[in-house]
C-alpha cells in the first residue's frame, strides 16, 4: 500500500527546502517554553516510534526533558541554551539495556556485542530522532540537534540517571522559530551520492565544495571560511579531539566499549567550539 496521499516531487522538495536548524524559539511572555498542543506532541512521538529498526529491537530511548531545572542543567552541560527554552527537548539515546532485560526475563543470556550495540543502537536512535523532527517540521515547527551532549557527557549520564547500555547520541530541541536563518548550503551532490562504486572527489571538486560551503561559516559581515571551521572541529587540537576521551570514558562507563582497557585513553585537552554550529 502506498502513502494515503502521495505528494508531488515538487512538494517533497519544497518541504525539505524549508528545513532550517533553529536555535531561538518563541516562548511564553515569562521566557518559559511554549507548550505544544497535546495532539502535536502525540503525533511527533508516534512518528518517532514508527521508525524502522534493526532486528525488531528498537535499540533506543528518548529522554523527554520537562522539569525546568533538568532543562537548565542540560542546557549548561551542552552549551546550548535553547534546551531550556524550546517547546520540547529530548536526549536521543542508543539503548541496548531493554533488549538485554527482555532476554533475561525470558531466561536467555544476553550475548557480548558492544560494538554492534553502538552501531545499531546509534542507528536506531538517529532514525527515531529524525522521524520525530521531520514530523515536527510537517506540523510547522523547526528544531536543532545538539551534538554538544559530548561536551558534558559524564554530567548528563548522572543528570538523566542513564544506566549501563544507554548512551546519549545527541539532544534535540524543537519549537516555533523566533529567528529566520537562511537556508544553509550542502556540498555538491556528486561528493555524497556515488554510483555503483565509491569515487574520491578530485581536488577541484573539493575546492568547489569549500566555496559552496563557505557561507555556512559566515558571522555577521565576516565572510565564512568552511575549512577553518572544519579545522576547529576536526583538525589537530580541534573540538573533536577534546571530546574523544570523554566519549571513550562514557562508552566504558556504560559497558559499551569494545576495545582493550588501554585503548582510547590519549587525552588531548583542547577547547571545544561553542555557539552557532557548535555541534
Ligand atoms: C548530530 C548533529 C549535532 C548537532 N549539534 C549541534 C549543536 O550542538 N549545536 C548547534 O547549535 N547546532 C548543532 N547542529 C546543527 C547543525 O549545525 C546544522 O544542522 C548544520 O549547520 C546545517 O544547518 P541546517 O540544519 O539549518 O541546514 C547539529 C546537527 C546534527 C545533525
């Protein structure tokens, strides 16, 4: 059976063209979150649960953040203030604990597969979160994924009381936009869509991609430099190197580390990028 009312290709393209990451939301006059109508909340949670899932397991959990003090602490731990003010805020987690408990309850021992847990747990979590955000966008909201959870992972495990087998992937906020950002660019399609076999981009194609992407790094009237931004995240001494030991520690703490005891412990202490695009 196909979709009840198939959209035209133009309508689908227009819908995805309207996507914007939004970090400033409309609030109540006192600055507290504007609640979603119950039917809207129900529809987006339903969408999250309709996501396909590996091996039928649904290896994810979403922690819905409602209490102002929990929202505020999550905002501080992740350096993303909109976690406190968005209409809805979630922490999207891989979760293999529930599956292990079902096995236990039925008298079966859970196997040892920490790498597979991370692989399919994060996959399931992303699919549920993406369904949720897309449903919200269909209802007229916008949102923001927050990879900044890696800035305060240990604190977040404590705050949300996440047991072994559960690992945050990212947070997700959504609400009615109180800002109108421009559409942000993407690299030219041949760099990400390959046909039949992987093809490395040529240096010219990479240069073209950088030129296309530069506006995403512009701040005010300062022109953007995407390669510089990528360097701040992924370069030597960049934010991702700073996050690496914290993620390894969290994987170990949650029983999801598949490497040896000594691996992954190098500790480059570097500042992490914050603010717009801090993700
Ligand atoms: C996994 C993930 C993590 C992200 N983390 C953050 C973040 O911590 N803070 C933030 O402001 N934006 C974050 N973003 C939003 C990206 O910066 C944004 O999607 C990107 O710049 C493209 O913009 P667009 O979504 O408006 O097209 C994240 C996005 C993703 C998918």
